[in-house]
C-alpha cells in the first residue's frame, strides 16, 4: 500500500514539472526576439583610405545605439548630433526613427574584421545585436600562369595536342577574379575558379584551370592570365605566346589577275606553315629553287619572307609577261618536318572581278583558260547576264503557256482569211453568220466559173463545225474547223439544233496561157491542187432584251462538198 502511494506521488511531481516548463516556454514565446536589419549584410570590401557607412535599424525607437569597430578600443555609444571623433560619427535619421549607423571617413588597415551594432529599444531592457564583416582590400600578387609541356618536353606543341593551363592569383583579400584568354577569346569559362582561403592572414588564392585542343590557327596567339581586384586600378596579367608546329596548310587553286603583256609580273603567294618550310617552284615541269632564276632568266624566285605567326610570303617575278606565260602551269611546293603541300597558281590577263561573282568568274576563267580562251571581266559578265536573261524569257514563256496568259490567251477575236475584208469575229454568240467558200484555182480545164454562197444563220453559239467529204472521191485539203475553233466552248442551254449546210463548189475555167494550165490537165479528176478560200462573216444582232443562258441554243453547221452536175456528167461516160 505504501509503495503504491509513493509511486503515485512521484508521477504527480513529474506532471507538475512538465506543466511548469510548458508555461515558461509560452511566456518566452509571447515576447519575441528583436530582429536588427544591417546594411551591408554579411560582408563588405572597401579599399584602404576610402569611406564606409554601416546602418543598423529596427522598427521601434531606440534608447541606446552602440557600435564596435575593429581596431578601435571598446564600443562607442552614438547619437545624432554628436561631433565626429577620429573620423567616426553617427549615421542615420536618428534613434527615434529606430536607426543606428556609423560613418567612417577613412578606412585603416586595422579596420579589417567584424563590426557589431547593439541596440536597445525604449520598450525593453534587453539588447539586440547584428554584425557584418569589414574587409579592407589587399591586392594580390602578380598572377601565375602554368601550362602543360608539349610532346617533346618543351613549350612547343603540335596541331591536335591538348593544352592544359592554370591561372592563379595569390595573397588577395578578398580573393581576386582570375580569367584565362587566348588573345581576346575567353577560355575555361565552363569551370568556376577555385578559391583557397588562408587561416593565418585571411589572404586567399584564386585558381582558374582550362584545357584546349590546339589547332594551327592557335600558333602565335598570346595566352593571358588576368587577375582583377577591388584594390587594383587596372587588372594584372601574365602572358605566354603559344608555338604550334603544323605542316603547310592546303589552299584552293590560287588565281592571279591583271597581268599586262610586255610588263613585269609578280606572283605573290602566302603559305601558312610552322616551322619555316623549304620552297620550290615548278613552271611547266621546270624546277626553280628558292631565291634563284630559271634557265631563261625571265623568271626569278625570292627568299621567303616571315610575316609572323607562321605566315610566309613567296614571290615569283616574271621579267616581261608574254601570252604564253598565262598558259603555263605554276606549282609551288612547300615542305617542312611536319609535312608538305603543292599549291597550284593560275595567271590571267583579265581584270579581277569584284562582288559575289568573283569566285564564279574565277572558275569559269580557269575552264576557259584550259580550253585556250582568255576572257576578260566584261565578257564574262556579258555571258552571265545574257544567260540569266535567256532563262528569264524561257521561264516567262513557260509560265504564260501553262496559265494561258498574254500571247497564249484564248482570245475570242480572230481574223478572217485573206485581206479582202478586215472584219473580225466579235463574238461567237452572235446569232447570224455567213459562210462563203471561194474557189480560186483548180486543176481542171472547164471554162465555167461558178460561185455559190451558203449563208447559215443561227440564234445560238457555234461550238463545232465539220467538213465532210464523204460525198465524192475528192476531198479538200483545207480544213475549215480552225475557223470555228475557240479556246473554251460552253453550251448554254439544253436544246441543240444541227443545221447541215451543203456547199457546192464548181470548177473554174482556167485562163488559156496560164502557167499552171498544162500541169493541171494531167489529172483533171483529182482534187489535188485545189485551193478553197473560206470566209466567215458574223453580223452582230441587235438585241433589245438581254439573253439568258438557259435561253441560248447551240447550232452546228456541217459543210459538205458536192460535185456540180457538169462534172458528174463528164465522169459518167468515162465510167
């Protein structure tokens, strides 16, 4: 029984203590801590001798504003209106506005360190603090540039080798900003600089690494390690020039223009190679060594001139340019320890073209030169312009033919055959038309001359005309269908009437003594040599009331040839 009472008493004490702890925590929570805002936050870097302002503030009026400056003895209580001491004074709008700041007119080396501000409001006795770090800038030492050695152990590299470089700036406070450049091209931006801080003197080491696969264009470029810092008026840099070995670089066929027959000609070729190559000229398979003339003393080569960064200028001088000189093959061979290459040169007396057609002109001139024809720039431009104009005309004709425009358009107006009447067919929809068939000349000796005219009138459109020569063995060689042909034929209306017109063509008597009379009498029964003249006159009908499409009718005129009675009587006895 006693044991149970003791245990119950202990549990009660535990619960009482727990409740008391919770109450104490709640009371503390009801009084939140005062937060002080400080500017600048975390840290600020300032050059030696410059001024600095630091401001601490809260949202309540202050009773006490105290600051601790590194290098100064103890703390300082500041208020608005106090005189400055040693260049240190109050900064802000006043303690009643909740601001506590300090203005340092001149930063010293000893000011490097942690700055603190302690504030007490009028409502509380507890203090609130905030801090930031003052960094008095110290310039770094000269940057250091390190590069991996080349394949032969020296600082000489070959095309395609991988170069690894490191740029570092030691003893900077704060750490310097380091960058790597190849001439003006930044390299190594894919990696962020590495910062190593020293715990002894707060100095930092900044390192930037980079790697690059070298090309022949990198030869002679300057590798730069640049360090910039707040304590420096201008960045510091360390440089190293790259030396890349590579064979003579290929070039397309070299074209030289503007040579004048009878004058001196100079052929200048620039070759890119490192180290310096040896040069030889071949002119129509004749070898000319560097710096020597040829056998005829008309051609002379110069010693290669170093233009820098692996560029070499080689000159071939022609004493007096002849027409045959533009027909020769010029080969320049360059060779060094890395390789060799042969450059082909073409000479021309034409002027060098300008603009985007220069390359085209060069190629065309090269091919024409191979064929033994030399064209100047004007001739080439004329050929090009003429070709373009011809292509444009062909394209326009194809376009007009495909779309039925201009001269290919289906005009509704056509001329009559012959010049006896200059009437035009105004509209095939005209209801009245007359068809005339005239017999000019025929291979028959008959004396009679007869002309028959058949007039056919219709109230619709002519859409088709047939010439049928089934009646009789003779057929006219001239088809009259083209007289009635239209580009588009539309039949408007459901009713169609067909009118058959029979046209009788009689033989005409030929004049005696005519040159064609003797020839035509050999076969008088045949229809060969007959010339039929057809004339279609369309007379426009005056219409008082506009026609409707569904009221139009279509009539077809069929023209048939019949033999005259006299001709049939002549053929009957023969049979």
